[in-house]
C-alpha cells in the first residue's frame, strides 16, 4: 500500500464554490495561515480547473451543478461545507460527490484535517477504480475466471475485488494456478468456496477425533430415531428366560447381546430407547436454555440502563444457586416427566450463555457499523436482527453444541438420583439407578449405560471445541 503524501498547497489552488460571505471570510483567514491560495466561484462561473487540488462547496446556497460535474469528472476532491450534520445534509453531500464534510464553525485545524481526509479518500477511490479496471481487463481474456468470479459474488454476496482475492488465496493454498482452479470447477466457484457450511464440515472431518465424535453422534441419533425398528425387543417386556435360576440378571450373550436387567428385560433394547429419551431431553432442554440465554443476554447488552442491570442481576442471582441443587428442588416440586425434566434443566442452564452473549453484545454495540446504522436511522430491531445477531451466531452455535453435553449429564444425574425421568420410561440415568444394587454381581448393567453417557458427552464436547476453533478467528491456526 502506497503512503499518502501531503499535497503541494503552494503550487495549486483551492476553489471556494457558492460560499456565503461570512463563510468566505473565515475560510480565507484559515487558508491564509495554511499558505493555501483560494479562488471564489459562484453560480457555474466559467473557469479552468488547472492547478485545482480540491474544492469546498457550501451546501445551503449551492447553485453550481455544472461546475460540480466537471470537478467529479476530473477527479478533484470535494469538501461539503454545512452548519448542520444531519442525515439529509450527509445524503446531499454524497449526491454532490463530496468525500468529506466540513462543519461550522470553521477553524484552521478543521479545514486542514478535512482537506487531507478528502484528498486521501479521493486518492484511495481512484486507486480502487484503477485496480478494478485492470482486473476487468484481465478477465476479458479469461472467461472461465470471470464466470467463477460472477457466481462467487452472487452466492457469497461480496464485491468483485474480494471475490478475486479469495480465489487468489485459494490458488496459493492449493498450489494451483487460477486457470487450473476454475477449469476444474467448470467455471463455477471452487469446492472450497461453495458455502460456509461445507467448508466448516470439511474442516471438522479433517480432525480424526472430531470425525469419530460426529460418527458416534450420528449413530446415537439414528438409533434414537429408529428405536422401534432397531431394538431387538420391547424395552418393557420381561422375559422369564431373561433371569437365571437364582433370579439374577443374565450376562451379555445370545440372544441378549448386552445381557438383561434385574427384571429380565433386554438391556440393549432399553439402551436404544434410553438414547431417545436422553437425546430428546438434551436437545429440548439445551435449545430452551440457548433461546432464553440469548434473549436475556442480547436484550441486556443492547438496551443497557436499568433494563440491562435488572436482567443481569437476575442472572447473577440464578448463578449463585448450585445448578444441581436447584434442579433437584425444582424436580421435587413438580411431578417428574420427560417434559418437566427438560424444562427444569433449561431453567438452570441458561445463565452461562446469557453472560457470554451479554459481553459480546456490549462489544459489538460499540463497533462503528452499529453507530453508522443508528446515524442512518435504522430501528433497534433492524440493528438487533440484521447486524448483531448474525455476528453472535457462531458463539450461539458453539454453546448450543457444548450445552448438549451438559444437559445429557444433568439428566442422567437427576434420573440416577430418582428425581428425573421415572420408570418404566427408560433413560440412561435411571437404568444405572435401577441397577446400582447389582454393581458388583452384574457390572454390565452399570458399565454399558455409563460408557454411553461418557462417550456422548465427550463427543459433543470435542465437536463444540472444534467448532469454537473454526468459528472464532482469534483461535484459528492454534490447533
């Protein structure tokens, strides 16, 4: 990037177009101290633009549209002079081609700073135009590259320059020329540019531990969805031959692959149906927790004031209670069922994500793009849902994935303590609860559901950590 050089004010002149007498007096006073020669023009007076390095136009009495057209055609930087920095004045300045706005009262410092800003921005715009022009010339001779760029711009909603930079970075990463890259994709966007979801999935499966975790999660989900067809027996059916002569559970063997429980029921069938219960509660409870936490954190971080303070003090109050004790108390108050257990877990798990979303919303609200949207008159709902929420989606996705592990463990804990899902509905936690008296004589009754819980929690944790690494730009490249 070339360094911006201060223009030679002494060798050129500054045009003052349609300025009021009082403005002219203040401008001449400041410009004289800066050593800048100024020339006044009114109502499209015919004058040469030779040696003109910039122009100042007063918006209110403006009456020189032809002069402004000539200045824009010549690429001369234009400064709009106004006494009010309102949206209407900003729009008017943009229509005239101004690259900077000078507010009254006029001072030597404001004149110098605004002139330098206008000249620097004009040079940047001219440089960008030259770059895009050169790029367009190169694309005329490479139709496949032009086609790939066009499709990439439409699908990714980016401009031509950014699309070209993405293709160039990808070609360097793959050690292939641009022509080879687009020729292999038939003129469409390369595979690595076919959408963020596919890129994220490829990044995840490249990690062996995460790939195995995803495979285990898919297997558990399929077993839960198709439990009636995948389980060899009815999970509630008690088999006379499912107990030994002494009335003890049978160990893993045919026809009961994982053995039987203390009532002679097939353990594999109960584990498959238990996966349905545990996953349902995990997804429902975590989904509600993420929804509540996101709404509370987003509202508190955006609204601030007494509303934000009230919401976050309530969040702090909820965090002060131990989650397990609060869940046990709520489960004891209400009649335990699958829905009640899911609601109880959601009520104690939303506080962490509310804190995270609150912190990120405060940071995002202070960004320049939010201030610009407010200046342009955007409503609070538009800022929330069109600007803040899309930036928060990666964080929400990571916490939604990590939270499933927590909810599955909490459901298993509540069921083991007898205040979760009640028999005969199978869940991994109450299978361990029912079989704890046989821990020494029939350890498979505790081992198999226990290992299922551990593996599912570990799988969601590994996937959540990988998502955080891929979606958080500050962590990319560390793993």
